[in-house]
């Protein structure tokens, strides 16, 4: 099930509200990651803004600017974003091949349900940060009103970020 089909939007470019970014910040700080790459983001991204506000050096890239995550490499300590839902398996494959710490906010539905993804996660080190509420994504930075309340939970799938394989955090929607 693709997010763009669920939302009937024609694409899977959905943006992350600030409250869904806050839970990962303490873990990034604890690991002392300084330079963060947001590979699916523009300067309007809440990931970029929140990370900058929390003292991180942030570099960002987006396919609309000709910066293809699968073709470029950035000098960074950690990679953080909300990747396009329809290519999340390909994104994780690339992330594991880069062997850099990462934190990706993704829908949990279908995460391990293909043989390819099952083997990929089985053969790599990763952690999961569960959130206590569903994330309501939005389509417009100007309004930032929820345009999608997905019928599934979102989690951070991370590598070399969390102190144990499964962690739990509460989010406060405002």
C-alpha cells in the first residue's frame, strides 16, 4: 500500500509536523552528531528548521533541485528525514550501504513484509523508535494543517542512533 494511493494525492511528497521531529533530537544530541544530512528536504522542511534550531549543522538536498539521494554523497555524521513512502525499501538499502548513522520516519505498515526487506533488515543493525500517537502529515508548508491522518503508525527506523533496539517516546500534537 503506497502512501500516495492511501491519500489519493498522485504523489508521496508529504511533510512532517514539528511534533514528530522532536522525539529524535535528544538521541542525536546524546550521540554528539554535529552535521546532519536531510536528503529529501528543502530549506522549508521542518526537519531542517528544527535541527538548525537545536544547534546542528544541517545540509539538505532534494530531487526537485537535481540532487538525487541515490547518486550523491554528503559529508555528514548522520542522515535524518522522512523519505518518500513508495521507495522506502530502496532508501533503506542505500542507507545501509552508506554505513552511516541514520534516522528515517516511516510508516510501519509493510516495513518487513517483503522477502527482500525482511532479509535486508535481518542482515543489518537497526533500531526502532515507536511514537505513542499517529503522525498527521501535511501537504503545504504555508498552512501546515494535517492533510493525511494515515491508517497506520509511523516509527523512526534508525541505525547507530538509539541506545537500544526498541525505544518508546511520547509526542504532543499541538
